[in-house]
C-alpha cells in the first residue's frame, strides 16, 4: 500500500474539504456572517436547525478549516473561518466557555491557530479560555485539571490539549510541563507504554483511547520544541513506538465508531503529523520517531482513501479507516448525548465527527507527504 505523490494528497484533502462543506456547512439560523457544521448527514430537521450543540466537534471543524487554509490560502477560506468563529460564539449563547475543560481546550487551540497562522485574532477569547484552563489545575485533589467543572475525573483528553495550548500561549510553559509530568507520573501503562484515560477518586480508568495517545504526543512534541529538555523527546519516541505497536494494526490507526469517538483517530493523526514535522533532535532515535509518525499518518490516510465511499463525486469516510465506508440512509438511530458524551449514530458515517476526522487525516497526510513521490 503506497501513498500517492505530494500533489495527490493535496487533491484528496481538497476533496475532503469540499465534501464537508457541501454536506455540513450552513449558516446558523439564517444569521449573516455565520456558519456551523450540521452534525449529521443526511440531516434531520433538528440537525438543520442546529438543535444539537456539540461544542467540541465545531472546535475541530474550525481547526481543520485552518489546516485547509495553510494548505491552500484563499480569501474564501478566511471568510469561512471568520463565520465559523462567529457562529460558535452565537450558538454558545454569547460565551466562549462551557462546563467542560476539554471542550474549552479544543476551542482555545483552534482560535490560537486561527490568530497566529491566519491573522484572525480573538485575544479576549484566548485570555478567557487560558484563565479557565490555567486556574483549573488542582494537584491537591489528585490532578491535573478535571474533565469538567465540579468533577473529580482527571484525564488525558483534558490535560493533553490544555497543555498544548498553554505551551503555545503567553508565559504558561511551566504549567504545560507540569501537565505533561502529571500524565507521565500518573497515566502511563507500564506494560504497553500507552496512556490510560484518567483517574477518578484515585483509581485508574484504564481505557486507552486513541486520542489519549495523540494529545500526549502533541503535548510532548510541543514541549520538546519549546522547553529543550530531552525528557520530552524520550516520551515522544516511546509513545510513537507504542502507538505503532498497539493501536495501529498494519499501520492504520484504529477507529472508535461514531459520535465523539469519530474524532479520536483524526486527532491522533493531527499530532503524529506534528511530531513528524516538528520533533527536534538529530539522533537516530529522533529520526526514527519522526519517520514512524509520518508512516502512521500516510498509511492510515491511504487506507481511509481506499475504503471511502463516493457520493456525488465526493468522498465519504468510514469510522474505521481499515474497512469500507457505508453510505448512511435517512433512517436509523441518530447520535445522542448522554452524561457529557455524544454516542454515535447507527450508521457512524452519518456523524460529522467521522467526516471531520477523515478530512483532518487528509490534511495531515498532505502536510507530511514525502518530498518526492514514492517509487
């Protein structure tokens, strides 16, 4: 299975972008200057009315719109990013914050990149979100930062993205290192070297979700770049090896269904691409980690592309990149929210999360493609 040349990956990313735009991007409540992603396709009336609010799915949509602009800068993409930010704020009742620290971290990351890389700056939003994430650090309670307010569950999916953001924002590098060190001391499986989900009441929650690995790769890579301490390189090398050995059969990142799980593998691909491009170090071990990360992204992307469905000439990605995608029908159970999580539709491909994840993967592959086409 060989990935295509550089230009082909860019074409595939552009096709994924068009698919999400055509099927999901709509004006919020007919308000001018707004946009959000409709959470299901084919959509229900509730979907079209934005009756379901999945804050963190929309944050990842914004982040991937930034990816697309970096691949191919266009004024129309800048406008989409502006509309997405405005739509998010309005749909979230005029606030940047909510009750979930992981949600706020994802939006903070997307807004920071939109400002730094595209020039669409929201300094007040970033200051507000940074304050929420910085002040939620509670080592006296066993954390880490918690998953949500007034909660005692401290997990990698909150601390990882929060740490990446704080490493990039202002003078908060030390707190980002504390988060990374807490994960290292608390959540690393001594057997597989993968990252456990979190701790609740002092007890490990031993699930090893794909995106737990991805956010820690991203955090440790960011710290390797900014802090210059080799402990961060060592952790990236170890975790990239563990991902390849345990959650990427035949080099393809494992899927996690629809709903929130639809985003997990795409997030991991994003931060593996960051490691492939940015992990510093001239040692053979650092070069091997970069090459392994790049290979995981490209092999996953080739498999996802090979297994896509095609609807009206545009790709539809599967929740598992190793299996053929199924085109969702208009019937079947829809995604539903319960206890702070979104459970997938009966046909996972219906969920916007799955399609953003596939698009995110194509953008990652476009960013890390080999300099020259493979033979």
